[in-house]
């Protein structure tokens, strides 16, 4: 099992797929703060194909959402200068609490 540490901005720009082409090996993304906490978190990262990245993050304890346990799943798909991002979140009872999807354009290199 490989463990990777890299900047969130590098992922946001799509550099992960360039650094680890065809990498189906799961790794770790370390963030200095999470989406629902001010504390650092480690997320599980998979790259099933060069244009698809999956990030899973689990939060325990009380979060800014007031939940005791939260699971986030982020899916990224790249198509040229566009990125499709889907986000799902579940509470401690495994109920879906958040579902979002949006497309982003790369404005400059």
C-alpha cells in the first residue's frame, strides 16, 4: 500500500493524474483542515483511471455540522480544461445528508 502526501491545490488543478499516471493504488491526502472541522484530516485517495479521482474522508466527533460522525465522498472527472466534481455526505446513521455536483473550467495554465 502506497502513501502519498501532496498539496490540495495540486489536486484541484489536476496535477495528481500527471504525477501518478494510471495509478489505481490508493493513497492518502493530508489536509490542514477538513470541510466540517478546523482540525487536520487524512483522506483516502484512489485514481481508477487517469481522468477519474475518488477521495473519501471520515470525520469523527462533533463537526461544524453538529453531526457526531460524517463521511464525505468526492468524485472528480477531468475532460480537457473542464472538471466535473460530485460530492456526497452521510451522517452516522448512514443517511445521505448532502449531494452536490458542479462543473469547473480552467481559466489559465
